[in-house]
């Protein structure tokens, strides 16, 4: 049994629902957390109170995606150079 025959046996509505789940999951776990990391990296020292509150709310909401990328991203300041 190959993939083509398996796809013909599954109803069209089911495939659309699965595609929607994959698209929303990818958006929730990959796209928005990476955009949020980039936003925080650019604006961290210039944020106002309301912007920071909104960012903290988004960090809370998108925490599963952020925790996936946290080990691979480094936002520490570069420091003063060689000492």
C-alpha cells in the first residue's frame, strides 16, 4: 500500500482538517515565536511600558514555541571586547 492509494481512501474534508492543523501548529510553534524573538532582540532596550506588557503577554501565550528555540538563540550582550 503506497501513499497515493492511502490518500485516495481518506476523505477530502479530513485532509483539509489535517492540513489546517499542521499550518496552525507550524504558525504557533515556529513562525510567531521566531518573529517574537527577533522583535525582542531589536526592541529590548527601547520598549515602552505598554509594549513590554504586550510582549510579556505574547511570551506567555507562545511559550511552547519559544522554549523550543531558546537553547539555540543567544541574546547576551557582546560586552566590551577582549579584557
